[in-house]
């Protein structure tokens, strides 16, 4: 099977080639294109080196979690107090 995606009149379509070809309408292209832009942003972000401040914030967050004795698998949400509002977490 071979599939090729395209946008036709604002709609996302796929042409699927198997022993026979067929056209599959996938819906409005805008939603898919938004997801593609988000994906590209995330991929670019992952390839950039982190600034030192991000690493410091990650270490501080890990230290604070350890001080709270949170299990490593626990989901935790932290907020900043007045003296730490300028820190990038």
C-alpha cells in the first residue's frame, strides 16, 4: 500500500494505492495543518540545546520534589511563590 496526502479545496485527502487506487476524504485540512505546525515546533525545540537556566530550574525542581518526599512516579504541579516569580520553571 502507498498513501499520498494532499489538500484539495480546504479538505485533507489521501490517495491510497493498493492493487486499486482510491481517494479517502479525511476532513478539514486546517486541524491537521495545525497539528503539523505543532509537531514541527516540538521537533525544532527538541533539537535545540537547553539554556543553562533551564537546567538549573530542572535541578531545583528535582531537589524540591525530593525534599517533599514525592514518589518519582507521582505527577506533581509546582507554583512559584513571590520571591521566585522571576525564575523560569
